[in-house]
C-alpha cells in the first residue's frame, strides 16, 4: 500500500521512520565508491539497485535561522570534511495540510538542502534535471513520496536528477522592507526564489563530480514549482545555471504586485499585533504559521518587485528575455478538480464563489460581461464541477499557459506546449492538478490523486519525452527511441497554428489548439493581466 493511501496518523509514523540525521564521518570508515567530493564537503550516498542517492546535501554556507531569518541565502564555503548523505533534510516550516505528505515530515527553518540521484556507472557529462516541488509556495517538500527519484533514474540512467528545497510561506515570500525596521530585509518577498538560484549555483559548481554536465541543466517543476521555473529565467544572473525549462501547471500568474504583497504582510501583522520585524522575531513560530495561514490562504506568491522579479514578467518574455532558454510547458484538462476534491465540495464552492466575486471587482464592465457570458455558455452540467471551476481552470492555468507560449515564441524563443487529459479514478478529481506527477517520476503505486495506475506505455512515453527534451531541447521521439515503437513528432509552438501535444492516455498526438478549443481567447485570455490574487 502507498503512503498516500494511509490515514494521516499512519502516514506521520511512516514518514518519521524514514527520517534520520546525516552525520560527519570522522573515522574514515565509509565506502569510497559512494563518496563524491564537492566544494563544501565530501558526501557519501546510499546505493539502491543501480542508483546511488545522495540526500540532504546543504547548498548554503549557513542555514537561514536566527539573524539570517528573512535574509538572502549564504553561499557555501570550502570544507574538506566527509559527511553522510543518507537522509533527506528537514522540510521547510509550513502549516499542516492533509493533502501533503511533506507536511508530515520533520520540519525546520534549517531546510536548505538538495538531493541527487545518479546511476551507478562511470558515465560523464550527463544531462541534469533539477526538480522544484510545488505546494502554492506554502506547503510541500522534497520528501513527497511520489517525487522520490530512484525509479526515474533507474529507467533513465543517462540523466542526473536533483531535487531542491526552498523557504515557503512567511519565511520565503513575506514583504518586510516597508516596515519601520525593514530596510535590512530587501529580499524577503522573494527569498524562496533566491534559495532556488543558490541551489542551481551549487549544482553548476559541483554536479560534474556526480557525472553531470553543468552546461546542460533543465529546471522543471509543477504548480508553484512550475511558476518558479518560469520566473527563474527572469532573475538577473540565473540563466547561466540552466538552459531549459519544463513548467507543469505553473506560470508567472502565480505572483503578486508589490502593493498586494505589502497588503498581505499587513494583514498578518494586524492579526499578530506586530508593528516591526523585531516584533515578528519574538512571535512563536507555531503562532506565526497559524495566523499567516488563516490570513493568506493561497495568496502566498512571489512578488513582482521590479528588482528580483520584473514588474511585468509576460512583457519580459515577449521582449526576448529568455530567447536562449528552451521551454516545454503545459497543464491538465481539469486542474481545479484537485481542489474540489481536496477542499470538499461545499468548502470549495464557498471558496470559488468568494474568489470569483473578488476577481470580478477588478474588471471593467465590458470584461465582466465577457466573463459572465463565458460562464453562461458552459455545457458541463456536472454538479461537482461548476462553472466557477471551469472559469478558474482558465484564469489560473490555461490562459496563463498560452500567454507564456505566445510571448516566449514572439520573443524569439523555442517553445513546446502540451495538454494532459487522462481521467483520474478518484471521484471529483477528473484530470486534476498534479495528476501527472506520479507519471513523471515513475511511481504508479502513488495513487492518492490518480486513483489508479495509468497505462504503462503512455507513462513511459511521457517520461521519455521529458528526458529527450532535457538532452536535446526537442521532445520528439523517433520510432527507435519511443517505448511503443512509434514516432511521436512534437511540433514547436507558433503563433499561427498553435500546435499542442495532447497527452491522451491512448492516443498521444499533436493538434492545433483551434481544433480543441482549450482556451477561450476572447472571453478569458485577457484575464492573465490580473494574475491570480
């Protein structure tokens, strides 16, 4: 039985049983064949079958605690000592969530660690794929079982897989510089992204020792991780650490304006009765997490501050800011189904009605009429999947996906777009958010979201395309390379034909978007200018 299928208490016990503390090895008693010398130490991994895993490697010189809380990550310093790399580091501090096994894992503000999976061979200069997990920038961890990397590398030994941790919630995305003593915290609103950049710097400087090619790195992520990998190319100096991006169900729509970030902080400050950063430092961590969770609830995003993240990320792509970065991006057919299931139908409908009402206040009269027209014309009559769900599919996932594809293409960049369509076996979810994750990482046993194991050949083809893209920048498969022995040509996106690769479980094929009518170009595409919040 999968961890994801267990009840909450049993899941806690199982996860804690997997946890341990990596220690320094001072006596020289370790397997030298499993040891890799890096800038900040020699790390000894564990072998499972033909894969060696190196877990819990710090990618910073000091962890972000004490006086370093809400400060930019500190770079590594040289270290000649030897350390175990047997256990994943502690998860970032976050609130509890029944839908995230990562929240069951031991947590700490000392969380800036990464994990590496590599085949146990002598291969060199392998493409590197760096995974950034999702969780709305509020929850999640590299401990998520369906994202564990052994199965992926076992099937694809010609790549190196890395997963990285980053600060979440009020520790990673909390505007502070507007406070009376906030001048010393200019980066607090985007620290989670700066953590990711520091992790990529560590990978660039050290991955060759594991057999990876530092000049052929693909960053990929889902949800907040997908949003992250579409923002990283826009951060000054970050592009030198990667050349390709795979964004699953995430885009720059997951950002706030600086004014919105300040307003969110002020709501939390009011709940806590705090006026300054010094006041915040005295608040018990559990209380800080609890009150911020109530106040913000899916409003923790990176900030379009004009310094770390551009004021208009979409315009930056259109202007060619990432024209030298290859993109593969897409979303799932019924993204909001995951939230219908996760919230529960009644709670979700209340949430959706509230968010729709708030969104409508941002629109002009003509824009409101377009949105209401879209909702009236919806043909889906399922009581479990309302017009608000279809509307938020468009606002949060589908329209931003196509705006990214359009703008990256207009900016002179290469872009491949997909639409994932298999139905879940779990009631309410349909083809919901995150459904593809157990497919990507080759964990058919993790069926909490999928409800069933999807067709094995279909899953292998998808993974092979991800890997082929990481290797070459083109996800197309020849008949020789494809698991089903058939060629799968994935046309590059262009603004005329708008080809999309449709990941139908039994018919993977490319198709023009116009034939599928995935996006309502007239009545919802314009909503991308209002972002998510």
